[in-house]
């Protein structure tokens, strides 16, 4: 049984994450089929299972669709400026080391304008949990290609298909010093939730990439269909390989149907955290 499942008590009317969501902000503004809501749901479940009071959790986000996450969770939340979620969160984590600080933001915010902060936070081994929602484009601003857009995938700034080599995020996180590295999709709900919980239990820089559909921008431009169609791609092509060591080979190609997508918990080590 999943650790998360153990927090759900049969016969109890109150859902374990009811108090962890800001009901006054619902219904949300996310597009139909968007995967961000599933990520927020999983994060809230991990908080409930962590054994820590919600007052000990902090959520920081950046700009973009994924940056909306901090506004929907009922813990101390901060919506920072573009690309600056990590240094903002670093300040909290260093000043208040007793807090469990999680950054939830998108591939563009964290790895483009925020890329320098990402590699140095990992290098320093700052005590942060980073959830990178990767939908392969800048969804909020019109579907431009970004640092994780697969080669050949189309966007408003690459109508013939992206030609630049995308970041392999698990490989990048491991290479720069992260002590916990995972990749899941919104299809792998329980595995993702347990990975977030594991990151909350560790001291140091933890990085979780979660693949999520963006049907309005990325899906439409690449004729993938709605969110359910992209999730079906995950179901058909994802291969779980926990402890994989060949992270340099974990590139993602959503267009070539012959190529699998490797997911799993890849790195789980210990290293002295920053300012321990």
C-alpha cells in the first residue's frame, strides 16, 4: 500500500486534504485537461502524509501557469517574480531551517530565466523540494518553445519544429548535485505523491520532474489532442526504471511513437546540506 493511501481513513467524512486547499479560490482557472491540478492535489496529499503541521510547510512558485499552484494550497504561500522562485525559497529555507519549503513551478520559469538559480541551489545542496511541472512549452504566454521542448515539436516560435537540444532535467539535476531526483507523470499519481513525500523527509536539494499535458498550447500545436490523449501517450510509452543510472539517455520524444519515456526515482543519496 502507498504511504499516501494510509492517510485516508475509511468512514471519515472529511477528506485528508480538504483543509490544505483554498476553497475560496475554486473553481480554478486552469484549462480543461491541464495537468497542474493533479500536481497540486498530489502535493497536498504529501503534506497530509508528512506528519508535519501545515504551518511548517511553505510553498513558493514563480510565473506561468504552474506558478498558480501556490495560490491554491492553504499553507504559507509566495508567488514570486519570473525565474526567482528558487532564490526566494532559499532565503526562507536558510532563515527558517525548521520549515519544509517546496517550490512548484514550470519548466520555463525554473530552467530558462531561472536556470542559473537551479544549478547553484542544487550545487549548494540547499534544503528545498523542487517540483518542476514540465509541459514542454510556455503555455501561459502563447505556446512558445522552451528549454524542454523536444526536437521536432512545434510551437509559436518554431512552427516547423524545435531544432535545439532540450534539457534532460533529471540528468541536469543529478549532475549539479541534487540528492533526490525523480521523474513521474500525472498518470503516475501515487508514485508522484510518494516521491514528494520522500523529498520532504530528506535534508538537501530534491528535484522532481512531473510531465503534464498542456492541451491548449502544446497539445494543439502538435496535434496530440486533449489532455486525455497525452495521458494515453504516458500510459503506452512510459517505462518505470527506479534507480536508473543512465540518466544521460533519458531524453523525451513525444513525437516519435517508437521511443519510450523513462520514469522513476533515480537518485536518493545523502550529502551535507547548505548551512547545516
